[in-house]
C-alpha cells in the first residue's frame, strides 16, 4: 500500500534523490539578490532541473501559477533585526500548508542555542502533525548558538542530525562537515535520510559542486542549496550543473562543462 508521505516524497525527488533550492531567507535577511524577484528565480530553478523548491507560505500563496516541481513550505522564522535571530519560532500550520498544495513542510532547529528547548518542542509537535496528515517533514538541524564551540565538528553535526531523526523528521538537513569521510559519519549514524545544507555564499562554482559531490559520495539523499543558487548570476545553469552531480551521478569536472559552455 502506498502512503501519502510516499506520494508526496515522489514529487520532491527524482529516483529517490533530492535537489532542493531553499528560498526562505528573505524573512531573515530581507529581499537579497535572487529573492527580490523570486518568481523569476523559481522559474529558472524549475528550468534547470531542481526537484523541489522551499519557501514560506506567502510565496506559494501569491505565486502567479502552480509550481512545476515539488514544493516545501517552511513554517519556522526569525529576522536578523529581532532580539534573538537564532530562535526560530513557528509561523505556520501543517494543515494550511496542505491546503496551499505543499508536498512537505520544514522546520528550522538551532541545536545548542539558548532557545533550543522551545524549538525542540516545536519539532516534536510538528512531526506528530505530519504523521497524522501524511505529509513529510524536513528537519533543518543546525549546530548553532551559545553551546556550540565548533559547528563543523562531525560529531556535533551527527548529534544535531540524530536529534532530528529521533524527534520524528522524515528527512534531516544538516551542514556539510567538510569531507565525504566525515560526512559519512553523520549519514551512517542518522536513521532518517540526510540532505546537505548549502551553507554561506561560496566564491566559485567548483566549491559548490565539490560539496554536493562529497555529500552524495558519503551517502546523502541529496542537497539543499540556497544562496549559492538564487544569488548566482545564472541560477538555471548552476542548477543544471548540480543536477549532473546529485541526480545523474556525474563528476565535478563533467558538471563544470555545463557552467563553462
């Protein structure tokens, strides 16, 4: 028997692999490059071959047409102007995301921050609601805050990933630990499928593609890359290159031919 979660996950992936472009950043930072004209950027991402896009509910609500790829609605938020940017509060309901046509929802948890208890409570509640309604939950699990000495420590990242899986996330998103060998530690110790977070804006496409290649080599389900796509001068092209690595299993060198052609 096919479940609702399986049906929705099939819309978010290709051959079981995910290439998602998160574009929820404007709540935190404002309408930066690529998010200032978000619907044009989404169109380029669709054309490039991404399997899913992630935004807040208002972007989907006001979209001029239905999306052509999988859609994830983010239900956490904070702003860089607020008293505690690391405290991601709940800003949406699972049922409303379903009414809007979302294929999944996501929540952001900063493990190690002073507001971690409230965010963990939110994660557990949302996971139960997602199970009830048959919609996948992506847990964005970041080692970030006062209790974190080294956010790139594979053991710390593995801990954050495990928290997401233990509390009910269907897919866990975590930062890349720097190498396929260390990221495999994260993947192997997490019961839920793991996707790599794209991180800060990189200097060049090689760095982005190498991260994606390393994550897939380590056994990740896929990647979620935001700023290195929507802030790129040619979002469609970098998505095409990432698809070569993530979905088609090509090398970084082969993927770079898309960028340099």
